[in-house]
C-alpha cells in the first residue's frame, strides 16, 4: 500500500508547495482534488499542468484525481449539479467536469479518477435507472481519457454504502466502476463491524480514503479523535491483498495542514507496526 494525502486538506497552500509538503512528510501519493485553487480544469493552461507533472515526477509522487470540489460547478450550491440532477443539461455539466478531470489526470500520469453519485433530489421509481445511466456515462467519459473510474459510496447520497455500490456494479457489469472506499464512512453507515465488508470488496478496490470518524457521525477527523481502528484497517486491507493508495482526506484541516500531515503519517506508521 502507498500512503497518500488529499490536496483538499492543503487549500491554503499553492499546489506546488502543497506537493512539496506531502513529499517532505514521507507520503508517496498526492490525491489531487481539482478545484478553483488547484489546477482548476476550466482555467488551468497546458503549461501549468506540465509544470505540476514535472513537480510530481521530481518529488517521486504518484497522483490520483479526486472530484469532490464543493463549489466548482455552482458557486451557490455545494456539490451541485450531480449525476442525480434530473435536468439533463445540469448533469451534462457534471459529466463534462469528469471528462476534463480525466484529461488533466492523463497529462499528470494518474491512473484513476474517483467520483460519487450525489444526493437524489427526487427519490422515486426512476432513481435507480437514472443512477445507473449517470454512472455509466461517467465511467465512459473517464475511460475515454484512458483512466479508470472508481466510485465512492458517500453517506447521504444516492449510493451511501458498500451494499449500494455492489448493487450498482451488478447492474452495470463490465461498464461499471471500480470501488473507491472511504474507511471512515464505514463507521457511519455499517450497523455491525465496520470493516467486515473489506474481504468481499477487496477485488474491486481501486482507491482507499482514510480519516478518523465517530460512529454514526459523518465528520472527517484527525487520527485519535474518533473510533477508527487504524491497525485493524491496515490488517484488513493487507489481508484483502489491496496494493494501492491509502489517502488521508481532511478537507477541513487546511488551517493546520503541516500538523495534520505529520499526525496522519505517524498514525499510519503505528498501524503498520
């Protein structure tokens, strides 16, 4: 496994400096959230993308592409529009974003783009079909740029749990996405042992997000502030044969990014002992 950190947790740093911090603290992967302050896919020039690619290479950092920017598409409404937006033109804007994100990722040498469904504004009999259509289109847009799509179940969204992802994957078959699993979310959505599903999910895993979290409460926390058993997380992922990135996601900790980087690194080192 390769340890990573989300750039969404370094929003007060210029991207080049954020990448240097990630590398200096011993991380191997930058989980790059394309956003207004970090390689905005609507405004960044090819030269700027090449500069960041050169910086990644010089620092020896791998990169994954994250698409959780809050207000990039709509400055007035968080995360909207989404794949669940019933207005086709609005959903097309989300799909265009995924295509642009994958294009930037290809130029940076990334292999995977993670994404989620969004909140369903009108749950009903058409919801699952609408979900499948949207996710299928997203996967096709990402694959068209040569990257792998990884779908993240997100509490409160149309697909909130691993079980929901598996139902989606079965419906889409080969056209469906791999899995981006956020470990903290399992402590919110799973009523029993949070990590019990990892052996089943292991073959589908393409990306893992990590943070501390309290049972039943969707709030990304620093290690030591919640209920996540990091040693058990490491053991479960290792037993499942997962070889990929494990990236800490702390988008509300930019004000203390250097300290958060150190604390997460040390927590994962202890988990590996």
